[in-house]
């Protein structure tokens, strides 16, 4: 397993500094800064000259350190070096510091997106943990922009459980790899230490709690969960509207943290969106590091499919990889499910997969991703509410940016979540034509490439739309 590096935190801190300063000022002072290395609690950065170093140190040091502290949950000192041109050529720039994380989790990534496995240290002859999957490891976790930061934090936790990043909350939509990343933490700690590790879903936690009450075994229940070294608990949104189990979990939470034991949780949404949830629990969820997993970009989806096919010994043409990657973008689970359908076909029929076969076999899978019963009106209402507008604003003729952008986003989501044609979508948005809808879709697709935060907004809206559709 590769050494943990603060490169991911440095990269994220710079992104926040860029937003605060603006592109012109940021480029003037930060484009030539080089990330060099990390110490235990420090980041070392290089400058082309002493003058450049002194100006950045005087003007921006406090701001950068504040961002790093907020991200890492601890004080990170900055060390400044003037480096020669030769060294500078070999050091990653501020624009490329995400590459620092390429060695994380036992992977190095080449330009094609393929990964080369680096075996982790492992205690010999230790049985697999009974509650966790043996393939949920860092070595099999494919990295991309959507999960680099989360993976960096997970590595830090696995090496030093119960210290800086405690509690640790991973949130995001269904099938994005939350459980994989959490169990990778658990598997590594279990394999490389004598710590007691418990993995449990929130539903099983509740069931064991109810059974303990029924059988008058509460001391046993409390001892199990409150006196472990590492507790991994999946899908805490299951505790919504369940006051008694929230109360029990609150005390378990406090006991573990007070004893400096590691707690890792997953959730399908940010803590602020949990409904009928104890305020004091939400406050504790937010008291340390929270990371969100976004849907993987196209290149990462291709890498995941190629890696999965290789692990199964299957030969899948690039054009088929491209077909699946373009048609399934929401989550990893659906992506791999489609691939396994084709792999099963080749194993049963003994025939290679072609583009035509893939299109035929996956037609229903591609279609099932869209909700036929989902109306455009529901999508319009959800987006309008999100941006404090009315549905009539989205259908109207006003063209100011406050309305145009949500209107374009609504059209994009309609195309993503339904089977309505662009003509039908345009008609529902005040009689707009096909080309206007296509322009809106292209506009949002372009923004998704340049603005990573938009992924989170789209997934948040989709979740709200699905919730609205179940109530209608």
C-alpha cells in the first residue's frame, strides 16, 4: 500500500483558493507553484524564485493553512522551498496535484486510465473477516476525480484509526462505491493490526437492538458495539424517523469517540438532508470529515469496465466499453451489472461480444434506467423549488440567467430520467423547439465536464425527483 500523501488535500485547498481569489489573481501567483512532498503534518511546496516565495508566504499563507485545516481536521504547516528549473520539471504543478493521489490505494494510473496493482502489506495466514467482502480492498478501488479526495482520507484512516479523521462519513447516491471504500478501510485495519473491526448495516444494527430488548440482552448488545476498536456502519439514512434507535446510536457514537475508537459511516445523502433525525446526531456527523462520492466521469467508467472484464478473463471490445460508458453514467453498480450481462452471454453461448450483440442484450437495461411513469411536471416542480422559482417560470419566455440555467438543467434531467423525445420535452417547456432542447442538453453536458460540483447538484435533484414521484 502506498504512503499517504497530502496531495489530495492540497489540490482541494487550491481549488477553494481559486474560487475565492478569481482566475486572474490565482494564475498570477499559483500557476508556477509546485507541490513537492508531505511530512507527517506538513506540506512542502516549491517556488521558482525567492521573491515569488516571499510574496505568496506573506499574502496567502494563512488562507491556505485555514483551508488545509478545514479539510484535514488538523493543523498542517506549510514549508517553502526555492527549486531549480530541473527539479521544477519533475515536480507536479498546482494544476496537476490530483496526480499525487494516483499512487494511493495501491494503484498507479497511466494516461490511458489503466491501473497497475501494488500489493499491500498483509498479515500471513489470517482468515478473511466474516462480515466483509474480500474483494472490497483499496487495490481494487478504481480512482478518478469523483473519489480521489475520499480515497486519500480513507487511506489516512486505515493507517491511523481513531486519530484525525474520526468520525468519517462517506455520502453519495446508490452504487457509487461507498460500501467498497468503507470496507477497504476495515479490511486493511483488520489485516494489518490486532484491532477488533465490526461492519454492520443500519438495518442489522436495528434488528440486533430489537432482539436484545426482546431477549433482555442489552448489556451484551452495548458491549459488542461500544467496545470495539473500529465500527463501520452502512446506510445511516435507515435511522430516519426512528427515534429510539437514534438515541441508542447516539450513545454508541459518543462512547466510541470518547475512547478514540474509529467510526466510519455511509449515507445516501448529506447529513443536512436527513429527515426527522436528531439534531445532536447530525451535529456529531458534521463535527469531522465528510466526503461525497460523485458519479464517475466517462474515462473512469471505461477504466472500471476494462478492469472488471480483465479480472473475469473476458475480452470486451473498446466500442462495447464505449457503448456502456455512454449509456450508464449514474453509478458503478449499474455499470458493472451491464458488463456482467455480456460476460454471462459469452460464457453461456461461447461467442464473442460484438457491438450489435451488446446493443441487443443491453437494450432493456438502458431503457430501465429511465422512469416511464415520471412526468415532466414533477421534474419541473423539483428544479423550480430548488432554485426558488415557479414551474411557470421554466415554461415562460423570460431569458434572464436566473431562469435560463434552471430551465436548461430541467431539460437535461428530463432527457436523462425519462423516455420523452426532445420534441415532447420542448412542448412541455412552453412550446420550445427540438433544437432549443438539444442546445440546453449540450450546454449542461459541457458544464458537467468543467464544473465537478454540478454532478452533486444533478444527483441531489434526481433524488428529490424520485422522492416526489413516489408521493404523486
